């Protein structure tokens, strides 16, 4: 299966919240590398817990950005690279 087909399949499997987070990260990844769950939550009107729970699907998926759990200090920090 090609990367494009895998991405389309994985995109179809994402929830609405996961789509929101993915789009936010795509939009912001060119300007920033590190994102805190609580700050993403503030931007998307979610809780930090909702963001953290939904980030794992993005972290494990085959998308045009790479997401890695980076650290924890007053909120989980995620390293995002485009």
C-alpha cells in the first residue's frame, strides 16, 4: 500500500477532535516545534486531557507531520516536525 493510501485510510479513522488537532499542528508546525497539550487545548476549546488522549492516534499514524511525546512539565509537551 502506498503512503498516500495509508494516509487516506488513517485520516478516515481519525475522530473529529483528532482531525482538529492534526489541522492545528499542520498550520503551526512551520513556526513552532514544541507544543504543550494545555496550550493546544486552549486554542481548540478542549481540555488538556482530551488533547493528550487524542494525540496518541496522531503520534502513531502515518501523516505528513511527525509527533513525539517530548516531556512533561506543567503539561505534556509534544515535539512536532513537518
